[in-house]
C-alpha cells in the first residue's frame, strides 16, 4: 500500500471513529448533549481535528442520520429477506419501523428530525432513498396488476410514513400502558397502512383522474 492509499485509509478510519463516538453520545446522552468537543474528548483528539472532517455540529448530524438509516435498512433487509408476499413484507416493514423506534429511540428521532426536512431524499440521503424505494416497490406489488403511477406510489409511501410516525409518537406517550394495548396499536398501524392502498383497484383512467 502506497503512502497516498495509507493516508486515505487513516482519514477514512478517523472519520468512522468520529461518527461512532457521536453515535455513542447520541444514544447515551441525547442529541442536545452532542458537541464537537465531547466527540474530540471521546476519541482523544483535539477539536480542530474534528473540524477538519465536519465544519459544524449540523454536518455531523447529517452524517449520523445517514448512518442511522443504514442501520435501519439493515434491519428491514434482514426481516424482509425471505418474504415474497407483499402483505407480509409490508407487515414486516411497519413492525421493523415500530420496533426500531422503541429500541433505538434517539436514532429514530434523529432520522425523523433531520431526514424528514430534506427536499430531495434520493440525493441528500442515499439510505433514506433506498428505504423509500423499497416501501414504494412493496406498495406497488400489493397493488397487483393494477396501474399505479410514480406520483401515486410516492404519495402513498409518504402517507404510510406519516401514519407510522404518528402512531409511533402515540406509542411513546403510552410507554407505561398495558403491553396488550401497545400490541393492538401496532396491529392497527399495520391495518391503517394496508388500507392506504384500498383504492388500488381503480382503473387506469380513474387513477389518472385521481392524480
């Protein structure tokens, strides 16, 4: 390995260490506790070194958001890998999102706060774009042989995400509720998302008139 390759590898590893430290602070202490100085202390480097990789805290949060979506997509891929039935896939997607929000609350909150504000997720956040494509493709398969425009699927995907997030937020407020109630809420969330495409049996002409 030449000197240029070695330097590039070291820079890549240090960037990874910075993000891992930031993620640990985020999960243990919350987003508000995250600062470049705390990250520097955690990896035992001076703050200027952190600034040479990220110009400010916002830049780190954006990079962290991408990392969180990458981990989230890994869970989606794992839970949907062996499923071919679109209803089972959509159920797995909703359930995975629900459980991820509970088990990785700080990560989920960051994903929502930062990811939901971007104007073009397919270019600004590659991993978010991958999730949207996967969700859209699942909804398309659920529509069967009926015609679905890209605009229609995008709208339904965004609505599905809004429904899931709203129910997840409600679930947060009921953290001490009966587990049976929270389980019923998850089942209701799945049904709500399923029912989003109840109009997938529209004809091509009706669908074009609908959008």
